[in-house]
C-alpha cells in the first residue's frame, strides 16, 4: 500500500529526472512536463533547494509579466564512487551527480585472491574519499562492476570464470560494512550498456552492446530495462560455442567465440603462428620478444599492412559477424553497439562484419540494421557509476538523494 511519503518520493524523483533531462527549467515548465500541480512542484523544488540538490541558474526569457527563475541540478551536491574489477586490473573513479568524473585510480592485479583484491579496493576507496575531501553522507553510493554474473539483489557473485576463488562471494556485504554507504553490483557488460546508451544518445529502448577486450561480453536492454535472464547470464555471446571441436574455454565449454575473437585470442593466435614459422613485422615492435606481444602491437602492425596480423583479425571479424547476426535475430534491437579497439581502428574490419551481418540477417531487418562501432576503454567503469546514477533516479528505496 502506497503512503503519502512514498508518493512524495516518487514525485520528487519525477521532478529530478525532468530537471536533469532538460536542464535550466522553470517550475511552471516542470509542472507541465510532469503533470504535477504547480503547488506540488513548488514544494518539491523548494525542498531540493534547501538540500542544495538544485540551484537557480538565471532568469527565463519572457516577453511579458514577471520573469521566471530557471533551475538546474547542482552536480556538486552529491558524489558517486565506481569500481570496475577486471581480470588483471582494477579501476576506480569518483564522479559528481551529473556523472562527470573527478578522479580516477587504477592498479594491476598480480594476486587475484579475493581477500587481497578486496583489501586493495577498500584502501583505494578510502584514498579517493580522503583526496577528494568527500563527506560520507554526501556519497550516493558505490557501484561495482565485475567480469561475470552476480545476483543484483543479494550482491553475491555467482561465478567468475576468469577469476578463481570468487564464486559465491558476498561482495556487497564487505563494502557496505566497511563504508556504510549503499552498494550496487552488476556484471560489467550489463552496466556498460546503460552508460553507452546515454553516451551515444540512443533513444531506442531495445539496445544490445558487445564489448570485445580480453574476453567478450554482451549487455542487453529490452524495453529500456536491463535483461539478465533467469540466472543472470543472458547474452553470454562470448561463451556460445562456434566449434565443438575447438579448444577448451575458461568457462569449461569447447570452441567458444571468446577463444577465437577476443583480444587475448588474437594475441595468442599471432604468437602461435610466429612460433610455427610464419613471418610478421610485429615481432620487431617488441625487440623480437615473441612471448610478450600484445594487442597494441598487433593493431599497429595490421594498420601498417602486416599480412599475418591482418589475416588474424579478419578471421576473428568473421566470427564476430556471425555472432552479431545471430544476436540481431534473437533480440531485434534498435541499435547494436560494438565496443572494440581493433574493430574500430583497423581499416576494413567493420566492413567485413557489416557485410556478414547484412547477408545473414532476415529480409525484414536487412535495411534497418543500426550498428555503431566505438572504442570506449572505460565503459565498464563508467557503467559502475551509471549503476548508482540510474538507481537514484528510478528507485525510492535506499536512495540518499530523497531520504
């Protein structure tokens, strides 16, 4: 049963979303956009002014009558902390209420045992709070993204194929007890699609994003909401088997897309080919140290026309094209975002993917395919910040912005 307090909080969030979306708006215009009475809007906005969540920002243009005051969000009223736990590194950031990043910290993981990594993250969060002179009560929440499925309600990690010993870990509990602030945890690719939709200004509510880095992950928005599936593993395109006789993947299956088309797989394939006697200019970029080749070297060599590197990335691109065409049939999104450095930077790769997708998609989809190729290195970290930002604008429970 909804109470007066619940209704007030709901109306407050509606008002805040309107101000954030439009910016520099009068009380009369807020009332018109939200459908609330001017008296209700006046009460809500006066309370937000007292809490310093919004501030006046000038006078609206008017040809007659009293000049109306304009209001906007005060981004410095509250802050958000984001953490992305990767396979071999952790990145952290502090943002303001408008999700503008203020400070970033990054450290590599050499010992990925949970106790060691969590301790380092907690020390890093404490440093960010101290360095930026943040008051705990002004931190809206901590968003954490991880490379695997998590129960978004309990905050318990389900499985991290690339990080051993993290399964069934009550991650939220560790950080809530330590810092006493709301904690929100999500799979990295799920959170990143929220950020990418906002960054790219996509108005469609059905969006799929494919991120290709050391692994391959997918984020899905259906009807504007994250789609996780029954077990929190929806969209595991990286672990769809494309060759049952292929090599074993970290997930336990054989011939997964990830073992053929991830950054790690491409580096491994180029290294293997060189050791088998094939020639490539890429080894000269690393003083002929074959075992320490990386994706940066391969991208540069491919851009310069190195045949081995080009053949390898184009082969990987064909696998990606097939996977994307299948995903388009499954989810029929308005936009499909592919976030990959090598696809974005190596000429001709995106064309290969696009041609395969168009060939394999249904006739109905063929002329309506919207694929965006980007390279956004910090999408997982920005997604962690977005987790908190989305929560405080959509939920009345555990919301410091309106409590």
